[in-house]
């Protein structure tokens, strides 16, 4: 690698600054590809540059999660200003989360056709525009419309940021970045009500001020967003092929994306049908049920905490939301556990005690097994310590922290398990999971207060803990019987993943695969996957919708 290449790896570059491709590198099918030290390959960029991209990307997620829950701390002023009940005011949360359902189906195919960067730019600016509408809404209807459309547009970063992480990090390195992503999925919603609670307390129009804060956070993040380069490998390779053709020497060079025949209409057809087909596959369905309970509880907490600390203990709207900071500590603890688990696996591979190629999807489940056991325990602890005012407030706060830790462990483990199980179909599996859990989470603000008012905090929490106890058996069943279930699934291929080097990178496409060339390996692998009658809905190569999608080869195998 030349000094010029090293400089380009460490900072943004313009394509006109790249040297001419006198002998373009192509894959076995003749399509342009990245060579081993290609400066345009995002996974070849320096760690410093990739971490800068990671931080900027997850800040987009922080905006989405913060905005999703922030109005929950200002429902009182919303209801009094517009003359509606607090239950109806809770629609500001529900409709925002329903936008999470609509957004991935709309924007993910576009990101696969046109790349991630411009989808980020367009959708995030639209999110800011509709948040502006919310801040200056003249009536309740316009507030609801603004919230739904804001949630729809900001769901694009929620679904595409993990794809960016898969673009720039190899499977082993990606664990730390994904831990950061998962933490912000939980930290953002916890911060929103805390900020809103104090604004509600200190400002007569506190509900408008929370949208002002969301706008200020979004404006600052937008400046960072414009530093994110294109990371989608097919989009980069298409631009590379066009640049080579423009040089006039290799006019026949094409990228694999250009060689495909799929239209945007076909992409949307697949995007709208494939997730629903895969949803009812046994592994996908049970994961969706479990994660829907986890996600619903996350948004129930924003109604439970005010009951416990404001209604029962008489705290004001600002201080009454502060115990939610315990869930932030719990999310950080859960993220640290995930990072340590990733480092443990990496150390074992480097010592030669394990191999990336020998990893099974079920190897992801021990964290979910631990979380599954601790989930009902933490919920019982929180519920019955919060039931009695004679118990010091720190006790339910600590219980809430451990509850957040267990939720994050379950969430992260199942996300990874779905990706490893469904591989080339993992995007649709994650999309189905995201749609299901978001729809369930959207309903939480509408029934939580009534449920806990009728059953009490102890009774309502015990009901949730009882459901969690029943569901806790799922990761143990998958750990024991998961491989047998996968062998019967038309969507969960049981062939080995592409071979990796000890550092987690894919072995170069000119190397042999366990004594076979790659075409033979792929052919033999494909033979192990039964073709369902509805296979036209799930053919590989369609668009992906997911928080873990990527077109880089490694992304469809390891998360």
C-alpha cells in the first residue's frame, strides 16, 4: 500500500482524487470487486475513521429513541393545552412507534438501490421538518400527523445504521459497535422522559419545549450526519465501475448490482411480502413473541415509573422521572457484558481454541438464557419493592437497572441469533421482528396506566413476570433443539458460513474452501436448503430491510 493510499484510508476522499484503475479487479463472474487493499472498501478504512462513522451513525439512532419517548414526560401539558385526556395524549407516542412499522418497508429498498448516505440525508431532514410541525402544532390533529410522519422518517436510521456497522466492521470487530447501538436503543428512551419532566415542571408550555430540545439535538446531529460517507458496498462498486468505464479503456466493466435484473418495483414486492412469510417460521415467530414482550415492557416503563414515584410517592414531574436514570446504568452494564463476551470469543479464536467458521447460531444464546432467567426475577423485585412506599426508593430503582440489563441482553442475543440463523434471509427476519415488536410497543402507552391502576404495581408487575417466566424457556429450547429446527426450515440454511481468517475477515475469493473451489462449495451448500413453493418471495439478491442488513459478504452471516 502506498503512502497516498494510507492517507485516503484515514480521511474522506473524492473519487476524482483516486488513481486510475488501469487493471480493474473483478470477481469470478467478471464483475468489478474490491481488491485486498482497496481504499474504497469500507472495511479497509482505519479504525479511527470507522469509529468516527460509527459514532455519527449511532447519534442518529439516539435522536430516534430520544424522540420516541420524550413526550411521555409532558402528557399532562399536552392534554391540558389541547383539551384531551392523558390516554389520548399518549397517542403521540403510539403513532411515532407505528411510524417505525411503516418506515423500514418504505426506505430499506431505496437504500439498497441508491445507497445509505442519501437516504440518511433525505429522511433525517424530513424528520426534522415534521418535528418542527410538532413544536408549532396549532391543533392536536396536526401534532399527531407530525408525530407519525416524524417516526416514519426517523425509522430509516433505526433500520439502516446497523447495516452501516455491518458495512464497515468485520464480524468479530462488529460486536463492540453493535453493543453501542443496542445501548442507545435503551438509553435514548430513558433520557427523553427525564428531560421532558423537568421542562414540564419549569415551563408553562413544557410540551412545546421538549420538541424544541428534540430539534436542537437533531440540528446538531445533522451536522455530524453530513460527514458520513457512503458505506454500501454495491453502491460504491457501481460508482467504481462507472468511473472505470468513463476512463474509456474498460468500457465493458460492470458491477454486480448493474448486472442484476431486479427493478425497484420488484424490490418493493419482495420487501412487502418476504418478512410476513418468514415471520411464521418457528424460530422467527418465537423470537418475535419474546422480543415483543421485551419491547412492550420498555415502553410500559415510561408509564409505570410516574405511577410509582409521582402518584404513589408524591414526587414532582421532574424528580419523579430521575429513577429512569437507573435503566441507563443498567443498559450500559448490559452493553459492557456484551462487549466482554465478544472479547472472550475473539481471544479464544486468536488462541486457536475456536474458529469463526465453526460457530453455530446457538452460540449466541447463552446471553439470552441468562437474561431470560433474570428477567422475571428483576421484574418481581421491581414490582413488589415499588408496591410499598415504606420501601426506600433506591430499591426499585436498582431493580429497574437490573431489569434494563436483562432486557438488553435478551434483545442483543436474539438480534444476533436471527442474523446467524437466517443468513441471506436475515434482513427479512429482522424486518418482521422489528415490525411486530414496534406494533406491540406502540400499544403500551394506551393500556399501561389502566392496567397498573387496576392490578396495582405488584399485581401488574407479577403478570409481566409470569409471562416472562413462561418465555424464559425459549432460548434453552433453541440451544438444545435449534439446529434440528433449522434443518427443517426452508429459510434457515444449515451450510457452513464462508471461511474466515483468524482475524474475522473473509478469506479472499481466490483461496480454496476446504479443498473445494468456491463455486463447488456454494453449489453443495445450496443443495442443503430445500426450496419452498413460495421461493419466488425469498430469493437471495432481493432488497433487505433490517437493522442488520448489509451487502458486504460478511454481513449476511455474522452480526
